[in-house]
């Protein structure tokens, strides 16, 4: 047998013993998982930050361009890593990436709820008023509870939410220490970012001043629309 024939035969034998992928095998393989990049793009601010009352353009722009857009970028990078994982990846590697993905995606989504309801526009409509009073007795009691709940997070990190809970069939104020706490089966009506990056530039350690100023800048038209969507 000539040397080149021997080499060809040896290569074929080795490929066979290793279960080499043939053209037919490749055709039957599933397509690679896609990165859903069209959903991982930062949204523009829905208002002109120059027009907010007591929240500076510099702070809002920094919050949006760095913290929010940074979370979107992280979510995309993490998804790319998950998509590229081999089937042989160990459980801890998968679990670590999935945890970080949840943090990044939740940060992205919650920031969008926060920014979308800013803009100091409109007023509570009849249904919003009715829903809040049915759940908290009075608007004053709801606002008092919401603000104090938010201030309990000052100096640390977290979120304050007004949600509609499908299980309880009512509005509920929800305390969240980070991006991974939630009351399940809830629809977000209003989100207040209590991480220090959301107010430190304008208010320093004065979290109370920030919370009061946030209330002056709520876009009630957005809140009314969210409550109006509740069946």
C-alpha cells in the first residue's frame, strides 16, 4: 500500500472511530440558538429631561445612559454567553449565567417602567382614584405608605412599586431589595428606583427630597393607562 493510500485509510478510520460529523449529520442538526438582539436595545427617554421639576437633566441622562443602557448591554452579553454554552457545561456555570441574566433583564425592564412614568403630565383619572381608594382607603394613605416604604430603602438599594396583584385582586405597594424581589402574579403600575445612583447626584443623602420630587414628576397619563388595562 502506498503511503498516501495508507494515510487516507488511517484518517477515515480515525474519523469513523470518533464519530465524525458527516454532511448528512450536519444537515440534521438543529440551527444554533439565536440571540434576541432586537429586544436588547436601549429605549430613548420618553420625555425631555430638561422639563422635569427638580430632577436635573444631568442626573436623568446619566441614569439612563449609564445605569439603564449598561443593564441592556449586560443582558445582551450574558445572553450571547448562554447561547454559546456547550451542552457539556456544568450546572454551576449555567446557573451562574442565568442568575446574572435575571439581574440584567430585570434591571432593564424595571428602569423602563420607571422612566416611562416620568414627565409630570396629567392627573389621576376616575378609575385610578377608585382603584387606589378601594385598596388603601384614601389617596393620602396610599401615598404615605408608598413613600415610607421607599424611604426604608434609602442608603442602600432597591425599588418601590405600586402593582396590581391578580391573586389578591387589588393594588399593593411592594418593597424590593434588589432586581430579584417581586410579588408574583403582579402588574407594575408605578416603579420608583431607590438605588443611590438614581438620586445621589442631585440630592446627596437626602432620599426624602428625591421621593417627594419624584411624586411631582409622575406622568399620571401613563399610570392611568396601566390601570385602565387591568381587566
